[in-house]
């Protein structure tokens, strides 16, 4: 089921399958979201839960038992119920099922709400522990943005512009072991807000910042100042990705609570980096928003 939201400046389309944002257009009809070309990537904005990235051998230990959770979790394959809908907003929701309990033992309710306001798209991820024991989970966003978004521009015309000056490094990702190594890092920014985009940045897959001050980052055409800004106050880390060496015309901004396994981690789910915890009956919200830069 497709749900369309509109305000005076923006139109958004969400697919209930995965609660995935599949379109975000301005008044001129310019599309900012990657359009799921399977030649490069068949998704465009998946919801990552209860794991972000991969576990070691796709397995974790929870309460003394081994569980097999697929990369990025199971939400992409679930049809969310639309529990609320207006012209400018909608709420998508799933709960645990017999199938999710085969991969992840907890009882939960997960919702993703979308709301358009003054050309901004606000997203709220809400997790509720509906069970009777403490619950651990990871959560991530994975929106892909067209880059370039303007005719005549190229990928290298764009910068990643951070909210604050940063001195930050990214961990190396071991593509054979499928693990991040926090002891092997590459300096990406030194007292700067601007990281110019080029495809070589993605030679070792996603690059991931686990320690940063900014909670906003933009993809901006340095020649026209057009692009998108992503704010992620509800997330602790952020990663960036596009397939290499295919070099497609999009880049993902991925706010995460959690990530693929670290080389320094054991296999206990509760020990994962940036894992979230909820007591029985409690809930937690994680906020994210997207603003189109149309100067």
C-alpha cells in the first residue's frame, strides 16, 4: 500500500512494505530519493531493526541462546499497518509475530510516523517493549538520496556538510570478516565541516563515524547550494554508503544506533555498540528529519 502526503511545498510517498520512504519531491517535481534501480540497489530507505548491519555469522547470543538475525533485521520484509493517516501525516506499525520470534525473542511494537510541515519531513521511530523482560535492540535509518539531483551536475560536485566543525575518523571495515575494526581508523575531517564527495571514499564499503558532535549533515551541490539536510537527534552515530565500484548516482545518509559487529565485540547482543535497552512496558522514540535545500 502506498501512502501519499502533501503540504504546500513537498510531496512524500511511503510504501507500507517496510514503511519505506520511496519518494520525496519539491514543488517543481524534482525527485530527491533514490528510485530503487535493482541494477545498483533495490531499496531506497529501509528501516533497520532489531539489528543494524550484520552480526558475526548472522548470529547473536540473547539470554544464553543463539539467535540468527539477518543483516539489517527483518522489517524490510514486513507489511506495516497504517494506524493513522491525514493529508500531511501517517503512522506505520508492526508488532512481533511467530516469524519474528524465530529470529528475535522479544515482544515489541515498532512504529514509524511521517509528518510534513513547512517543507520538512519529520520521522519518529518509536519502540515499545510489550513483554515482561528487559529488551535490547538496535535501530537505523538508511535513506538513499539522488546525487546528483540536478541535470548537468555530477557526483563530485557535492559535499557532505556537517553541522559543526569536526575532527573525526572512520573505522576500517573488513570486507572478508564483515567487521568494523575500531583500532584501524582513517582521518576524514580535521577541524572542518566539509567533506567533498568522491566514489573512492566508498572503496571499503560504508564509512562510519561513531564519535561526532554534529546531529545534522547535508548533501550540498557546492555550485548551486541545492541538496538535502538530514537531522538525526535520536541517533548516536552516522554512516555513509553507495555501491563501489558501480558508482551509481546516489548516496545514503544512515543514522544508526548500533552497527555491524566490531572486531572487539563478543557475540552477546546486550554488549553491542550503541545498543538500546527498554524495561518492560517502557517505550523510546528516535527522531529524524529531512529538509530540502532549494536555494
